[in-house]
C-alpha cells in the first residue's frame, strides 16, 4: 500500500532523513516513534505528500506521487488519503456534521450523499447526538473522533495520523486506540501513526523507530 524509496530530507545543511526505505501493507497499523526532532512528522508529511523529499520516491497504492501534477496530486490525496492531527484541525464555524462532509464535497459528491455518509461515520463513533454541535461545543475526545470520522469520509486507502492522542487524557486515548483497531478490522484501513506515546505500540502491527535519520524496526 505504501512504499518509500531512499527518502532524504534536508533543511539547509541539516539532514533530517538520511535514506528511509519502507514498505507498508494494506490494513497494517504501523507506529513511527522516536525522540523529539528525529524526523517522525517530517517523514509522515512526505509519505502523505504534504511535504516534498529532498530525494527519493513515494508510492501509494502503486502510484508514484512524483509523477502527478499538483492538481492531480491534490485530487489523489483527497481520494486516497485521510489525515488526523494532534489538534484535530476542525473548522470552527462549521458543525461536526459539516466538518465531516467537507472532504466528500471537495471530491465532488452530492450534498445529500455526503451528509448520509457523514452521519453514518459519526454514528460509528457514537456521536449521533453531536451532529449540529460546533467544535467549541465538543470535548477534546469528541473533537478527535470527529476528525477521525472526517479522515474516513472518502474511504481512503491510507490514514496518516500525527500524534492523534497527544492532546487526550488516558481514557480518551485508550478509546481512540480501540476505535483504530476496530476500523482496521471492519474496513481494512491502513494506518500510519506518528506518536510520542509508547502505548501506541499495543495496537500496532509494527513499530518503526527513527534514529539518526534512519529506520530501526
């Protein structure tokens, strides 16, 4: 599902990633851990096409991302990838339902279809009583569940999660871990999760550690 070949990333003279090679299979849950500043988020952003590598190639579902124009890459990202961030990145002026619908509307789906699908996903996360609530009216755990529901709305091949539990208390962290496992079993989603939280390894099939710009498994 995801192949990275010889990924290098430098900022000026500082080389953060020094030749990352990895393969991730469909429906795998892979955790990427490492010390602060090791390059975990940089690698995640490169795999998810949010940032360019200095050198190297990334393939998602057998598509070479470097072969796509900027417009085609944006469309591919919208259809094939889902993203979950530590601070959820929900749009404050929209309801939970509207936030989840947004990627589907961008993909060109009808409002009726997008709303039906968004309701289904929010119900899966036990948020049927929060459809019309704006982010400011939701708890931290609820916001993050809305963010995960949004990442799933276009049935992407891969979910990229950057510190998804970093802002959650232990109860909500464990609940999100349980839901990720359930999603993988139900929908065969592939998850790549960057985290400082060592407990993420409990739900991961593999844990990859970045040390000195390279991967240790």
